[in-house]
């Protein structure tokens, strides 16, 4: 299958490499084209714009930083919405606002393409091993079409509702994590006068209920 990855930052590059490893005919686009070079060396084809990426692939995985990036890459002059989208599948794995997914998803589907949101849990290691946790939103038929690709990228796939639902659950997961990391920084500050090595302190905390455990 011809699969494109739109945005080859840390996560997008790991996902693209996973798709190459799984034997797909992979193409990539990134705003800073230098970041596509290792993927080209690994066998991917670099395209000059999001629109040309969409046109040369059956499916495109989008992995962008935030809502502003999404705005630029979908609606820009050579953006995704400028490509011939009819019949294509777009899977957006970025972590963005639920209404951003709803808005871009509505525009993509107006072009007779399928759109699925799938923000993920797990970092670059799990991405490279196909062990992400996908929080999926979208139409049942579109999600069914995305499933063979998601299954090669993820260890767990939860279809939680229509467009926007996946992003809402992802943000709900991130909020307590953000509060935790803020609190951890403050708790380490309490111990600063003790001059303990940081790795020893983290090792002590990791053996207690003071850190998240699975
Ligand atoms: N890193 C993680 O462990 C992790 C885990 C789960 C989910 N996520 C989510 O995955 C997404 C990507 O994260 P990441 O860690 O891969 O970030 P990253 O390494 O900073 O990559 C961000 C990507 O977005 C692109 N981008 C940013 N602003 C843009 C703009 N205005 N126009 C076009 N492209 C733009 C960057 O292009 P350039 O290279 O040209 O700047 C790059 O391709 C985020 O939504 C993040 O919350 C990350």
C-alpha cells in the first residue's frame, strides 16, 4: 500500500520508519525537508508538498505538533485540502483540540475522502515498535478502513466515538500527567538542599507511590 506520512518530526519519523519496516511503499513530507533525509535513505520517497503527498498515496498519516501546524498544513497554499483527495484515507495522529479534528475532518470528507482522528499514547520507542495506544474518533466505516494501518502501528486501539472524541480522551489523559510533572519538579526542589544525585532521588521515588505505576 502507498502510505504517506505528513510531518516527520520525532513521532512522524518513527511512524514512517515503522511503515517502511512493515514493507509499505512510503512517502514523506516535512516543512523542514532535512528531517526527511534519514527516511529517504531508508527507502521512502520525499514529496514537495502535503498536496502532492496526498495525490501520490492511498492513505496519509498526519503527525503534526499542534493546532497552528494543522491549520498551516491542511489549509495552506499547497496543503492537504489542495490535493486531489477523492477516495483517499487520512489518519490524523496529532494531539490537537477536538474541534480542530472536527473542522479538518469535515473539510476532508467533503472531498469524498475518509478521515479518522487517532491521537496516540506512547513515545518514539513504542511508535517504532508498533506499540502505540490509539484513541480513535470517526465514522465507523472510515475507522474500519483505517484499521489495517492502525493495527501495524498500535498495540491497543480504542474507537471512542465520532470525530473529536479521540482528541477529548487524549487531552483527558494528558491533563493529570501535566499536573504530575509540575508537581514532581516542585517535589525535587524540596530535596535540593540535600545535594543527593538526581538519579538516586528518582530511584528512591520510583520505588514508592510517589510516581505513577502500571
Ligand atoms: N513526542 C512524543 O513522545 C509524543 C507522544 C505522543 C503524542 N505526541 C504528539 O505527536 C505530535 C508530534 O509530536 P513530536 O514529538 O513528533 O513533535 P516534533 O518532533 O516537534 O514534530 C512536530 C512536527 O510538526 C511540524 N510542524 C510544527 N509546526 C508546523 C507548521 N506551522 N507548519 C508545518 N509543520 C509544522 C514539524 O515540522 P518541522 O520539522 O518543519 O518543524 C514536525 O514535523 C504532537 O501533537 C504531540 O503532542 C508526541
